[in-house]
């Protein structure tokens, strides 16, 4: 790593350690290499290694005990809602780890209700953002290259979902969508890849969601969001989440 500044070297080492941890190479309870081993491996000073490990400690990913080393913490202690950690999930998380699955299940518990709120509160600018994102999805699909204006279909897809969160006019939901954008993108990218053979029907579901919000149809917006998520659950083979979505829809209809 010669020829780079101290901050650049730290950033590079931190990314490599994140890749090691989020790929599942070292599981919770596992021990990271000793400081001197990491210094030799990455050709950086001990101070740089300690700074990187300290940052991982601050995110709950590892714990350090003098004389005992650095241990990987249980996954439930990792601060996956922190933007930096969310970006590591998107970049490095292996499917065998719980993060992508849990992120999708988080979307399931929030997006139908956020969509319903959006149908009540969306502004003209919100609807315009949804239409732009939907058009980007369509053009990316029709191009045959799965991209439009230099952006992938998945990026346009996450733009649409973020616009829905924004349209709810909730500062909390908007901050969630912005801070979790990388991890949301990872979740949507997985479902987009699984739905590759029938993206046309997926696009129609997204179009129906935007139309329901435009028409201020709260129940239809909730239902359209459920259908999008149900399709994704089925594409991923996540039967438990698919069943949970069915229960949500049933409870909504009864209320």
C-alpha cells in the first residue's frame, strides 16, 4: 500500500477487514489475526490496525480484550442500520449470512404501510420522482442491456422505492431509506436477478403501485406493495416471508 496517504491506507485496510467479516470467512466467536499479523499482511503500522479495529468495535462487529485478542461478535450485535455497515452488507455480504434475508423481511414489515401513507400524502414532486424512476426501469428493461442513462435497472428500482418512502412525508422512514439504500439495493438486486425471466410482470406491479399512490387509493397502494414483495419472496424461495405477507394482507382486509 505504498504511495498512499495514511487515511487512504486505513480506508483500504478497513474495507479488506469488512470483506473478511461480511463474507463469513470468520464467524461470530471467531478470533481475528493478531495485530502484528495484520500489520504484516497489509503492510501498515500498528496504529493503523488499531484504528481500523476500533472502528469495527464501534459498530459492534468485534470486541477486543487485552491479552485475549479480537473476537467477532454475534450478528445481532452488529449495527446494520449504520450507513457504513449497510454499504458493507451490500458490497460483501454472503447469502449464507442473515443480513440480506433480514433486510428483505424488514422491507416486508414496512413498505406496505409506507406505501399506504404515500397514497395519503404524496406531493406532486414525489409522484414525478416515482414516474422518472419507473420510466428508468422500463427503459433499462427494454434496452436489452438492463441499463438506462448509465444506471442499472436495479438502481432505478431502488430510486422508485426511495421515492415512495419520501412520499410518506415521514422523516423517520425517509432517513431509514437513505441510510439503508446500499443494503436495500442489495436486496432488490437479488430479487431482480431472480425475476429476470419475467420482468414484464414485475414492471406492471410497480406501475400499479405508482398509479395507486397517484389516485390516493390507500388500500390499493398497500395491496400493490404486498404483491411486489410477495413476488420477490416467491422468487427467492422464502416461503416463511411469503406466508407473513399473506397474513398481513388478510389482516388489512379485515380491519
